[in-house]
C-alpha cells in the first residue's frame, strides 16, 4: 500500500457547511479539519447527519452552502484518492457478483470499460482479501456471506483502492467481535501509512477506544476533540438528549451510557 507524506495542512477541510433536503436541514454550519494519519469518529443519534457528512466528504453529495477542500483544492465530485464504504444495509446483496468481482470494483474507475481485469489486478484483489481473511471465499456470490464477512469484503475493496482518505458508514454495526478487531487493526495499519480514516458510529465505547478525535454531531457539531475531552455529560446530553450517565472505570476513556 502507498504511504502518503506528512503535511501540516489538513487532508480534508470543511467550512460553513450546510446541507438541506427540501425544507429540512440535515447539516448546519459545520466546520471541520481532518489531518492525515488521523482516525476520526462521527458520533450521534439517527438522523444526526453522519451519513450525509460522509457523502459530502466523499464528493458524492454537493453541499447547499459552504466549502469542502481535499488536499487544498475544492472537492466537487468523487475523487479516486477518497474511498467511501457505505452501510451494509444500503447495499443490494442479491446482485449476482462474486466476492472477487466486488473487491475489483475498488479500482473500476482506473480500468477502461472495454478491458477485463488482468492477472496482476486479480492478484492484488486476492492479496487484499488475504488481509481480511476472505481469500477462500473469492468465487462465492457476495450475498451468500454473513454480515461480518460482507463487511470484510468491503474493507478489502477499500484496501485495493489504496486511497488517502477512508470514509466508513457504521462499519462496526452488526458484525462479530473478530471482524471488529480486524477493522481496528486495519485502521492502525492505514494510520501508519498516513491515511486518514473517518467513520460513523453509534457505539460510544468503540469510538473512545479507537479514534484520535471524536466529533459529536446532531446536525451541527456539538463538540470535537479527543474522546476523553468531548465525552462530557453536557455535550452528550446536547447530542443525544435524555439522561446521560458517565461510567468512570479504569478503561482508557470513560464509558458513556445514554438512557
């Protein structure tokens, strides 16, 4: 995989961002800077705008207002160095495509439509499947896999794309513990080569354990910073509402519980 040079400039920068769907505001006045080699978790309730923000960062959804810059230049469409991994629930798993073909889709934008993938590309795809423990399933139809296995295949596709930024929507949702541990290990590998990882999650404990920066989001940014600093009772109540209990344990960060 490619290693990217360090830089004092953020790889992604958002200023005054707003997204409206008709008369409804999905995001409002969002300012955010994401550095290379950084793991950022987006935490908030359903409807908070986490998926919307990821799609804007991926260049898939134009903002209603504000700016999005990638590597110092305006981002107006999907970029080959930005890899987006959607929620599993938003994918049509009955489509008749193999695991290997699903992974190869990670480089579809770099391959002419008239040419089939060559042996070198297939070897790279198989190597990516090796990294997530899924090589033996290469010829299986993607819909025959379990939820955790499908998520591993999506991770292999992201690895094959070899991007500089990885955007993942609820990657830990509905997967088994070994797959969660695999993802955490891959996050560390990607960070070591100076890629940025941004992921959405409902799991506050997972965010506290795996991210350098947590963004508490509910249509606007309530708080952003190291998890230990942003997981305060007031910030969590503003984000989620209801009663918030902070469990102070010997763990690396407090474990918040929303009630």
